C-alpha cells in the first residue's frame, strides 16, 4: 500500500510540475481571495487583523476545493478511471497518494498565504512550534476530506458542483480547530492552541483512516 | 483445468437495462476467441464485465477462477483491457505512462523497455507527452502498457482501430505471441476476415447474448461456421 501511495503521489506531483496548475491558478486564486478580504475590511484594520486566522483558513479551504477537483480531474478523461481500477494499485494506497500530493500543494500554498497575511493584514505570526504543525495537519485534513468525497464524486458528470456541497459542511470542524489553533499561535498563547491542534489531528486521522478503508468502494460506486 | 472465462446465464445491468441478458461463454486457457456482432450487441460490455468493471447480477460469472458476483476486484490486476479510450495521462510522456502503469503491477524496467521497443516507442517518442501523439501512436502506447503488464487474460476491444497497416500487423503478432506464452485472448472486431486469422474460434454476440454456434454438420461436410482457425 505504501509503495502504491508513493507511486501515485509522485505521478500526481510530476503532472503538477509539468502543467503548473497550482502555481498558475491555485496560488493566484488564493492570493486573490486574501486581497478581496483586505478590500472588504479595509476601513477596519483592527477587524481585519483580528479575523486573520479565519480568513487565512477560508482562503486555504476554498483553494483546497480547486486542488481536489484538479486531482480527480486527472483521472476523468479517456478511460483513466477504468485504467486506475484495473491497475492493481491498492485502493488505500491510491487514496493516500492522492492525499499526499494535494497536501504538499496545500502546505506550499499555506506558506505563501502566511506571507500574504503578514503583508496584507499586518498580522503577526508567532509560536512557530504550534503554527507549523497546525498548517501541516490542516493541509492533511483538508486533503483527506477532499479526496474522500472526491473519490465518491469523481465518476459523476456533476462532480465539480456536487463536491463543494459535500465537502464544505464536512470541513466545518477542521475550519474551527485550525482557526483556533492558528489564532492561539498568532496571539502567542500556545497552551490553548495545543488542544485545538489535538482535535485537528484526530479529525485528520479519522478521515485518513476512513478514506483509506473505503476508497475502493468509493471508486467503484462513484 | 478450470476455464479462464466461464459465464453461464450471466446477466449484467447498465443503468436500468440488462446489457448482457444471460450470456453463456466458456474460454479455455491459451485460446484466442473473436467476438463479433452488430453495434450495441454487448461486445464491449462483455469485455468490461470480464475485466470486473461491470457487476453481474445473475447467473454464474467466473474469470481466472474469481467469482465476479462475489468479488470483482481480485481479477482486475490479472487482466489487460484495451478499450476505445487510451487510459493514458496526456500530461505525462510515453515513458512516464509506461513506468507508472507497469510499476503498478510490479513490472520490471526490462519489461517496460521491451514493450516500448516492440511497439516502436523507444526512439524520440519515449519522451514526448501523450498529448502530442497522434491517435495511432497513442494506441501503440496503450498496447505497450498492456504488453508490459503481462496480463493472463487480454481483453481487446477493436485493437486495430486507428492503426496503420504496420500497426495492424504488429497487433496480430502480439496476439499470437501472447497466446503462445499461455495468455488467453478475447477480442472484439468488425474486421472479421482479418481477426479470424489470429482467432481459434469466433462467437457472435447479439442482443446481449452469445448466439449458440450452428449445429455441427454431418461427417464429411464443410467445417462448422464457428471454426475460423
């Protein structure tokens, strides 16, 4: 399973390196969302600064929808979904590979947006020992939830529109925990943040386990 | 020895309609069987069913010893399906595609190199993204993937489609070599004369069923119409 996961992740990242969709579309989209928030809250700079953790994660969440859609769009054309089902790849490995590739892209995006909120929102980021794990686990959780539902909807003709409807409600706990942990890190009170990070870890682990166990069924029925 | 394909009264449903309406078909190891019949008769569905991609809902359906009504997944990595679609990543090169699909079933680098050489993809084409290939070159790449995976059961849906004369000869050679190596081949084709040369026998698919072969002629009469070897 782990070998298959590495194979799939390497393949997806290689395609990304060739097509540069994350670089040319995902990153500009996420930065644009940050900019729009900045315009919307411009009159109240203190409000903007206080809302930074939530705005940061909303921007990442919206970008994650595009990243997941892109990850599953790779297998949509020209019989690739059937080819994947016939490939002999372990379904759990396939899921973990997809999650890893999306999570790597989201983590890179988080690094970019962290710079963005400092520059645009005048936010101060401290407690890196809490902030970095929060971003890593947050990216993993977003990727795991997205890929679980991406597997379910991947074969549907309306995948692009139905995916956000399924994913956004499921991500509410992640958004809450990641925002709270990020806020605790930004305000340099990490003690409170660790509890939220623990919730984030449990949420991400739950979806990684769920997706790994059920991806074969999702792939067949989706 | 158990047949490679053993379908008895097998029913498969596509949407709400039975795409296969009680198929009876037995294929022994090493046989090359040609499926023919009009468009929409169920040839492609039959091939996809044997690959474990479509559920059988009634009758008996065993392929490579796997009961497809109980478990469709176990058979999948042991079959190779060449369909109308290429099953290739457009943004990856020919070599990247072959490496990915080959390694998925544990194929060695030598197998991949040999398949590329056999299909004429070992020159400048190996580093060309699939999106930049012609239809025939894509077909060759799909065939190379199939060859490198060394499946026990080859399921070929119009394998010569889109190929030039040399490519068509190549397909015939691949089929012959695979059968000699012990693989079993089920192919559909509308080019009956050409396909009959490589097939041991042919069966007609009509209305989602395999039409029974005509009654055997009396001793001394011409050979049965279903024998094409």
